[in-house]
């Protein structure tokens, strides 16, 4: 059986989201940036696979069931006795949403280059990974670079989301690793907040220029509710955000990334792909949790056509 067109690599995490600020009420869901992106792409009709490791625990079992339900191929997900499935909590206050992690020693952080399913990766049209994929441990950092090398050597493309988490490493280390990875990527998916720290720049056009100079053919700079700036060596365009009644931004950037890659694989140009991804990300924010509110392909199409206005 051929590999899916899109393969994502990283750390999945069980999510507990505080649905009522100040109250001890938690909605159990699923998260992890590249797993979120994989599910977002699958809901847009793309064939997706995931490469990671899970603990031999109940939370790992729940992830396998989730991916099978969502149509994400998990045939190359390892189960390990020497690490647990990671967990995070989301709280909400006047500052927005805050994250609290229980991930040290996770199974995914123990995945090393020797553990990669190289033949499976080599058949992918696009590999997607992130700064988090490489920040969780030195082994995961090296596995990320090895996965990039496998896909690039086989003629595939690489997509990279900065997803900067300074609780996992220093800014200097993050800058070195993330920019080295983006220099080997074809599609860069930075966010404005991350980029301001990583590059020292604040102007979106200057940030897009910075990442284009590293080598990617496409830079889609995520601007939150303001949409995205999409730049290629041939041109650039601001893609306006979509107005909705937002309640939780958790996973919105991942939804954008997964939907963006899905539309590229479907044949859209980067600007059309970003317009679609903006709509998908906006719809995601209308519900709580990273996964549950992610829209289907039909829901995004209806929203863009004006038939659905949350």
C-alpha cells in the first residue's frame, strides 16, 4: 500500500481544556501540533499518515482510536514501554489561553533517527513537522532532521511550522534548529509572534523576506485573526482573516497548517490555499478544544460560500 500524500511527525498530547475560566471543569480532548494538523488535513479530504511514538497506556490507546476514526494512517506509530503519552492543560483568563505541560520523558521524546520508518517517509509527497517536534529532546531533534533528509532525498517536499515553545529550549537553541530546518524546507509556516522572537523583526513583509532567503519556495506567515501573508519568490499577497464568534484559539494555527497543506496537495496555488485555511482556522475557534471544532471540507466550503456564518 502506498504511503499517504501527507505525513506528519511529532508529539501527540492528551488535552484537558478549562471550559469555564476560574472553575475546575475540564474537557478531555486531543492535541499536539502536528497531530492537530494531520486531523485538520484529513477533514479536508487529504490522505494523511502520522509518525510518532505513544506510551502503552490508556491515553495512547485513545489516540490510536482517534486517528482511526479520523482516517489518519497510524500503522507506523510505535508503542513504547519506556515512556508515557504526553498530557497538557489549557486554562483561560484575561491574557488568553495558557498551556501547562506534563510531557517530560514522553514516548515521542524517545523516538530517535534509527526508529524512523524510512520507506514509509520516502513515499510521502509532503512531510510536515515543527519546532515542537524537534524541541522535546535531542533524540527528537535528530529524528526530525533525519526525516527531512529521507523525504528530500526521495524527491518529496517538507513543510515546517515554527511553533516556538520557550519552555522546551532556549531562544538561541530554538533559533539555530528551527532556521536550519526551514533552510531545508519547501514550505515555511511561521507565526508572527514566533517570528518576532526568532528573527528580531516586526514587519510581516520583512519576516517573509527573511524566511524566503533561507530557501523555502512558499512562506505562509500566520497573522492570527488578521489572516496570513503568503509570499513566494514571484510575489506575495495578504489574505484577510474571517470574522467569527471565537471562544478558543487552541489549535487554530495547526488547523491553518493542515488545511493549507491539504489544499496545496489538491492543486490550489498558495494564495487560494491560504484563503481556504483562514476559513478553516476561523471555524475552529468557534468551539473549545484543539480537535472537536475543526471543520470538515464541506463546512469550510459552506462558510466560504456564505451559507454558514457562526
